[in-house]
C-alpha cells in the first residue's frame, strides 16, 4: 500500500512538473514579448490544458495529506510565506487567462498578472525544492527555521534554475503548437535556455560539492544512479539535433526527458526520505486502514480514469493551433 | 483581544472559506437547474428552454471558475496554518478530501468541457448525460465536504493510531446520521440559491420589460422550485437542530442563549446576550416553546450554558445572532416563494411590480442564510476544531508567527477583493445583456477546461450563430 501511494504520488508530481511546467514557462515567456498577435498565439497554445494541468498540484496535495500527513503538515507550514506567494501567483495567473480578453482599458493589468504570476509560482517551486535538497532546519520532527528558514542562496539559485527549465519546456511546447514568428522565436530561444540550464546545473553541482550536502553522499554510495544524468545528456544531444533540423514535434519530448531524468535523480537522492534527512516514507505513511480505503476506491478505479481523461484531452487538442480557431 | 497568530489564522480561514462557499453553493444549484432545463428541452422541444440554458451556462462558467481558484487555496491552508491538525487528522480527513479531488474534480473537469463546447460533437442524449455528470460531480464534492465537516462536528469511528487519529470504522464515518441530515441541508441550500437567483433575474427582466418568454420561465421555475424546496429545507434544518441538541448540547444552549437549566424551557426569540453577566438583556421569550423545539415535549428539562465550564463554551453572540438571521432568511424565502408562486399561477405576477421588486431583491437571501448557517455551525463548535477531541488552539502550526499570519491575511484579502470585484462585474454584464437573440454556438476548436472562456463567445468571428427561436 505504501509503495502504491508513493508511486501514485511520484506520477502526480512528475505530471504536474511536466504539464504545468510548460504552461508556466509559456507564461514567463509571455512577459518577454509585447506583440499582441504573438501573445494571443502563445495563450492559444496552452489555454485548453492549463486548468487540467494545475489539477495535478491539488492531487499531489491531497495524496500527501491523506497518505503521508506528517509530510503535508511539515512542508506546507515550513514554506508558509513562499506558498502564499505561489498561491497568489496561481490565482492571478488563472483569472488572467479569462479576464484579459474582457478588459478594455486594463489589459496591461492582466498581462502583468499573467506573466508575473507564472514567474512567481515557478520561482517558488524551484526554491522549495532547492531548500529541501540543502536540508530544512528540522529538530525532533518539527520545523525550527522561523519565517525565513528556507531562504538561502542555494534555494534562490534553484528558483532561477527552475524558471530557466520551465521556460525551456515552454519554448519547446510553443515550437510544437505554434507556427511562424512564435515558433521561430522559440527556436532561437531554446539554445540560450539550454545553455543557461546547463550552466545552472553545473553551478548547483559545484555548490552541492563545496557545501558538502548530505544528498551528495548518496551518489558516492550508489554510482549506478548516474544512469539518470546519462539519460539527461542523451536527451540534450537529441534536443540539439532536432532544433538544428527544425523538427517541431521533437524538442518538447526531449526537454520532458531531461526533466524526467532530473526528477528521477532527485527522487532517488531523497529515497527513502520524503523530507531529507528527517522524515522517511515509512515514518510518514498514514495507518493501513487509511491507505487501504484510498486504494480500493480512488486508487484502483478513479486514478486510471483520470489518466485516461488527460490523454483524451491532449489527443482532442493535438496538432498546431490554427489562428482561425483561436477564440480571442 | 490580543492580535495573535491564532486569531489571525482563524480570521483568514473564515474569510477564505466564506469567500469560497459563495461560488460552489451557487454552482451546485445551477448545475442541477441546467440539467433540469436540458431535460425539459429534450422532453418538450420548446426552444425557450434552450435559450435559458445557454444563457445560464455562461454565468455558470464564470462562477465555476472563481470557485475553482478559491478552492485551490483551501487545499493548502490546512497544512500552512493548521499543521498540527493536519498531521493528527490526516488519516481520516486527508483521505476524505482526497476522495473529493479524485471523484468530484475528475467528473466535473471531464464533462464540463463537453458542456461548454461539445454540443455539436456529441449526440443530444449524451449532452444531457454530460450535464447530469457535471451536476453529479458538484454533488460529490459537496458530499465529501459534508462528510468531512460532519466528522469534525461529531467525530465517530476513529481510534488513536501511533500519535494520530486513524479510521477505525469507515462505515460509521460515511454513513452516520449526522452526515445524512447535514448533506441534504447543504444541497437544498444550494438548490435554493440557484432557484432564487434565477427567479430574481426573471423578475429583473420583467421590471425592465425585456425577454418576456425567458423571464417567465425563470420566474416560474425558480419560484415553484422554491415553494417546494423551502419547506423541505425547514424540515431538514429542524433535523440538523435535533443532532445539535443531542450531540452538541453546549452549542444548542448557545444558539438558544439559555444560560441556566430550565424545565420546561422557554424559547428566547430575540435578546442581547451578555457573556460577562451570563444573562440576556431585552429578552423576548415564549414559555415552554424551548422544550417543544428541543425535545418535542411540554415538560422536558433543557440544559443551560452554566452547566459547562467556561473554557468549553463557544462565544455566544455570533451563533445566537447568525442562527436567527439564517432562520429569518428562510422564512422570508418561504413567504416570497409561496406568494410569488400563487400569483404566478393566477397570472397576476407580471403586473405586480411590488412583488417583482421583492423577488428581484431576494437573491442575496440564500447566500446570507448559507453564510450565517455556517457561522452558526463553525463558531458554535468552538473552542473545538474537532468537537471534544482537539481544540482549535492546539490545531495551529506551533511556530507560526504573528508577522507571517498578518502578511498572509492581508494578501488574501487584497487578492480576493480584486478578483471578486472583476468576477462580479463580468457576471453583472452577462446578466444585463440577457438571453438575447445573440445566442452563439462556440467555435469548433473550442476549449474545455476553460470555464470562463464562454464569455468570449460573442467575440468569435465566424462562429455559427443561432437565433433565440432556433
């Protein structure tokens, strides 16, 4: 049961990062252009999916609460102020999708909310992961860092890194869904973003080595884990190739693969801890009666349906976004 | 009272949850109403039903979207502000809310897209089915929330399990009597919200002399629904009162502002309760009625607040007054629904502007009743978060600072006011525009999962248009 729910949790987080990752990334890129036609095309490329994508965040939250209550309680309370910023960002960004087209004089307000909200939410997500990798100040199972215990140069660095990562994911999505200017712009951005991301990863690696993070010890113990970075490298090579040859469909999958590799790397560095190095999966698991009740209903029947629905949604909206079909 | 992180967290939770409940209570009712309209259209073939359906679907979209964004906050707030509670109660309440996410959000999201954009792509029977599924999804959501809250009011079927409260008996948790009176109470309240908003809109159009056919459908269906459902709601309200009487005697005494044991007990209609003096000022009360309401008896003894230690009593004034406001709204709704239905049957409603004005102005009543009803239930449960098991003061994140709690409260107030103002503005514009002949079908590559995008329909160049009389 515990294994099953850890697996479902991992799938939900990964789906969230990949799916909301690209639409948050497009949101950040949105702020970098001021051309109305391009902005509409960018919105059109994500508006059918963003809401469903974000639902995976809620799924992640409730699985944590139901199946691993101490982790839910510790993480959310420790990251009190950052999560506030993230939620505010997600709300403003969510309503901007809808309100911007109705605004007459206040469109700039919603444009700003959309780009700013996307950026804020992304930055916070990267920062929390960074703070977790570095290790939260937790004593006897209770967070003891105060209002700003999560704040560190490393965490901020990871926040910036995730912004680069989501922007790369977003750019590769635009390549896939758009045509003309927007696609060409995105193609031009991908190399810069990729190099930026690579530089970020190197800095993070160096920082972790220099700072003697405990997570690093796991890598020395288990050298076979290098398979994940290796997958990432191969994906990056194929990405470069597909960008040079303008294969619209491919870059997104390659960037996604890089994210999967990074996710796998992180997950295995943490294992068996959920909050390194204070709460393990077994410490955190809810009583069997809770996990079993979740499994026999939502786990066994509803979860597969949710996956099927997401797949159907994406297949309905497959292919390029035609300007004529754009509702704006 | 000192400004503490606890007080601020309570204010924040009260504010965010009150803001949130405004939208689901409307959309639950509206989804059911849309299903009814679509079924009527299928059965009778009258085009006016279809026009009214398309019109309310747009409003449904906006309200649904605001409900979704304000709901995401709730999923986080238990962990940020109430982490001690979240850690201890997660094995029961986290599981219940995970069921809400999996069953309700999934159904809503799946069929909502078809509802907004799929009419031309699916057979008519499937469209009706989709409408019903959205209504079912919102109902599931309400169900899990009511199971969850009922467990906090009357915790059953739990046992201590390594430092937390674990589920000992899921059957008891899901199928106890409290759930099954409170869930219908909430569901009926939502239906009434929908019914009164629809009737009020109809009355508004008649007052303005517009959209006669549609306005008459809205008025009639809304009023008739209200005329049947309000009495039913009063009955369920009474049943909810019975469970409070039996399971939460201190809350019952608070609502009644009964300070001392009485036999037979009188009923305080209105008064100014004074906690310091433990008495009521300016009280108007009726002898014996208290026993009759509490125990259906002329002689029963009813307990008073002084039977309970001061630290176990809720604040008296809020539950006392909110309960009376709720009941007052209910009675006013009964009057309006019955009188309006009677006049409508006699075909005299259209000429009576006073009555139309009354109906038009009645649309806030269900919301006020829902909010004050929840205030009664939640404030009346204090000082417990889980009644008799965990105190609210023990539920809070132990290291939450006043500074952090102040910041978050201010941010939520600002953001919510901002989006609420614009959301209301857009709904108002839709209502004012009315179900005119500008009925527009969505474009082909339309967009599910985008509740509010319906608003954009009339901007679509080249979208196929159908007239009101299609």
